[in-house]
C-alpha cells in the first residue's frame, strides 16, 4: 500500500479560522498553522493534498498557504453537516486510494527525528490497513477526542488492534469500557487528529451520515468516530501511539500551548526558557510587593 494523498478538514464554523493563525516554527521562521500542517503532510511523502473548507474561505486559505499553494486542491463543505460529511466532500479526490487525514485545528511536535505523519504512514504501509494515530490522553481531556481501546499487537511496541471507538466518552463510561492495559490510571488512547484510512471508510461515512439524516435535525452530527466504530467488524484496524504530541488549537490557550511546544523543540529554546523564567520572576516580585 502506498499513501499518496491527504485530506485536511478545516470547515467547522467554530474552528475554520484557526489554521490561519500565525506562529513561529522550530527554525524561528514565521508561518501560519496551515503551512505547518501542510509541511507535516508533505514530509510524510504525500503528493496530493485536498483541503476541505467553509464556503467563502478560499481566498484566506490561499493566502495562508503561501508558497505551498501549488500542493493544494480545495473543496467546500456547503453547509455545516458534521465531521463525517466534511471528509466525504473529498470523495472524488480520494477515489479508490488510501489517504492520510489530518484535522486543521491540530499541530504536531515529534519526539523523534521522523515527523508524526511520517511515523503513521510508515506503519500503515507496513500493515496495509487503516491506522489511526493515538496519544495517551488524560481523563480531563475526554470531551475533546475520540477514544479507542484494544489489545497490543504481539511483538510490536505502541501498536494496538482497535476493538472499540467512542467519540468523547464520559469519564465513567471510559473507566468501565475503554481502559487499555499498560496505560496509567486515568489515561486513555485518544485520537491524535491524524489517520491513514483505506477507501473502505467512504461507505461507512456515508452510512452514518444517512442514518443521521433519517433521524432528523435533532440528531447529533455524525463524526469520523461514528464511522470508525464500524471498522473493526469490517477488517483490521490499528492504532499507533505516536512518538510525539498533538496540540488542539481550538481549546483554551491551545494556540499558546502549541507555540510554546514548537518553540521549545527548536533553535529558540534557550531564549524562550529565559523569557519564561523572567516572566515568572516578575510575577512573583509583583505579588510580594
């Protein structure tokens, strides 16, 4: 299996402006979050990228992509119909090929030489099946992520056979149903915002979208987790615990945390640490006055 294509979703009305935010990368260069996400994708060997956006956002995204614009195809999600529907807007682009999928409101910092997306693509190519990146996730972050559970793959570190997928479970439900052996108490395997998906995901996305449509306007908008929960019964589906961390830009202080993590992994690390110490020192002095 060779993964050549990628789909980046960025159409959610409360998150569509996040990829346009400006940051400083590990090399000290100013870039948009969108540029960082595209660079992550290209570093994984991806040749074609489809960006799913909200109507009216194309010009802003073209500007934010900078010199990386030539790598992009744009499709619009006509209305806010949920995460599953957003991915389905790229159905024609994906065709019958496996694809890397990233969300537009997450940034990634690898703990090893290989970027996070490259780590995931290599696992997917080796096992020739859908693989979702996961990270050990604290209980207090359950409202933000899909959670998976399942046993370790024998003789492979950080790799799991997915048996269950639940979108944003309650702590009580997670404790009863989604515990993964080997993780610390109160920690679960949470989606990393990055997946390699085979074409079999498309009819499952259509299925959950159609079911939600039949249920009426009051039904929750279908997510990728809803479709992914059906995958273990259709074939092998793995989770890989990435050597790295994801940063959700859409949560409180998310952009700040992402910038600090990127900066501390780069050439300006000492400067940032010095400025943080100075800031804390000034705050302590102010409190003592």
